[in-house]
């Protein structure tokens, strides 16, 4: 993929999902399937097989160009695995991929994202710019009143055990008089032709926004669900990059290097990104809730059915001509760009610990968090590991490694774990701590035990050997310093 000047025009950041998809098509990373029957769950089965063949970080995007759902054939495309490959992280951040090992592209993306932060470790922002309705692609087609029908669009039921068809890549936009705007990605069940459930978990920003409105005595909340946003807006909506009260669209402007263009909704005052594929507008009653779920979640297990959940009565739908739909296939694929959220964590912990280098929590194996440090004192790995484990809910299994271990390379991670970790004296277990709400092993929702593993080379003070044996590769590189340069030059064309 790398090295071609003509490819430069297809490097991000992208102004829209369509620009991003055009680039992936140009690079040959999209697999098209003309017709697939999702009433028989063929799309879901195909995505499972795709992951088994390629792995989560090497599989292509899949475009289901026509799909059968709800008993009828519908025109797509419905995209799956849209952000799976690590080279996509580089592309979206404005870097041409190396064409080499995938994890190298991911590191390039991390470096680029970090360069966008201020000296204080916060994100640069740009306020969105409002444009006229006539200029907004998301306003090309409009429906209100009796013309609204969510069932006319290919929102699919991913799993037979799901409670129904779901929108699982929608960015829900709420506005609160105290905290401003929030853009968050929550599962949204299509209840009927004009009603959608909204599922922010307790203590997520969306939940806090709605509860604050209810406590003030407000009876309803205007809302908008945007579908098909550009890669960066979607990543910031899907991960905890911003703090409560910070505006994801302003941060997205900082990432993009230009303001996000927004346009006002048809039936409320909410401003939405103008370049999205679809906008579903509505009103959320704050004094009424309905059952919702279950739904197959990120852990690969069914998320619970809820007896009470917020829902939205739809007041308008607007979309581009021939809209593009995206299904996340939760629990099977990597759902969004993760370089922004990992960089956010890296900046946070680097300010607290001078010897912290970086961390990685692979979405394809939720619960694990791998950490690099430059250890220079006994007990430092456990100190840093504890801080991370108690701060990041997803870090149920936190493993700390020396700086020579590539935490984005699963082979190196497992090798170091097997060769440097002594379980008895290099492990700490926390009996109860905040955890992920979707963890199927938890007895109490949102809480569970955690483990911190010190897989660094132990000093004698930590019970380690008086002298660590050198690694075979280290001996090779010290004995023949130019060995890999020679191999790459003479035999690289064979590799």
C-alpha cells in the first residue's frame, strides 16, 4: 500500500464516511457480497468466518450490497468490520501505511494522535461551523409525520437471541444546559416504525445528561441519532476521550485540523454533523421507560434484557441519497478506531508516572490491558499496574512488561508472560473494583475482581535471579549488529 504518490489523495483525515470508504476501495480493502440473507443470519455467520480466517486486525471491510432483513430484500450497502485493520488507524489519522507489519501502522497512528495534544496533555479543539440546510448532504431526503418509517431501512437483527433489530453505530447527540453537548454511541433497538430505544449505561455521560434533565423537572429531552459519521467523529463518540462537559465535536475539529460542519435538525435545535449518512431526530420522554434487549455485546456474550430503558419517539428522518449503513457486529469485530482512546490513557498515566511508556487494550480480547514501562526500581511495575487497573474499567487483567516487549504483538506478549512472570510473587488480585457493565463473569453489574501481573524482569530484591540470561535475538544483534539490515537488503523481496 505504501510508496505510491498517486495514493496520497486517499490518505485521511476524511471529511465523511464516503471519503473513507472510497479510500478503502482504492486500496483494495473492501470485499463486496451482492446478496445475503440476514433473515437466515448469513451476514453474521460470514463475519465470524471472516474473523476466523484473517483475524480481527487483518480482515477486510465487507460490503453487503443487498441484504434481506425483516422479510424483504433491501438495498444497502450495509458495511461490516469497517475499522478492523490496524492500517485503517493510520489512514484515518493522515498517515500512509507502511505495507509492513500491521502493528507498526498502529504505532504510527498513536504517535500522530499524541502529536495533536497540548503540552498539558489535553486535546486541541475547534468549534463546529454551522452551514445552511441546502448545503448539508444529510438533508437530501427528508421524512416527517406519517412518512416516517424506520422499517424501510436495513437495520438488522445481528443474532437470533437479540431483542430485535438494532442500530449499533449511531452517535446519540444530547444537549444539556449545564454540561453542553454530548455525543455518545449507545445501542439503540428499533421498537417500531417510529420508536427507538436509547441505552446509555448508568454513569455514562448520556445517562447523566438525561438524569440531570429529569431531576430539573423536565418532561422530555430533544435528541438526534446520527448514522454514518466520519471515522474520527465516530471514534470520539464511541470511546471515552472527552471528560463530562467536553464537546466531542470540538475535539474532532482538533483532530481533523478543521471545524466539523454542522447543520440544525428539522424538528429541534440540535446541531448535527452535516456530512453524515442519516439523522434520526426525536424526543426522549423522561418520565417513561420501556423494556429493551437483550443484545449481543462486545464481550461476545449476550447483554442483559432491561426492564426499564429510555426510548425516543422519532419526529424526523433525513438522509443522503442512497445512504450507507454500518453494522458493528459487536463481539466479533473491532468496532472503532482505538488510537484516540489509547493515546488519551497514555497521556494521563505518563503525567503520573515518569517511567510509564504506553498501554494497549485489544478490543478483540476485551478485559486485557498490556503495559510498557521503563522499570528502574523494585515494585514499580505493581505500582503502575495498580493505578491502571483501578482507573480503567476495561483493564480486568493488567499485565506490565519491560520496554523491550512489543505490547501490540501478541506473540511477544505471550512469550514474555511465559518466560518472565512468576505467578506466586508477581501477582496481585483486587477482590472488588469498578468494571465493565457487559462483563458476563461479574456477579454484580459494573463490579468485579481484577488481577495485576508483573511480567517484567525481576530484580533480586523482587525475588528474581541474580542475573537474567540474555535473549537469543539479543545475542545475535550484539554479535552481528548489521544482521537484519543485511537480510532486508538481500532477501527482503522474498519476505
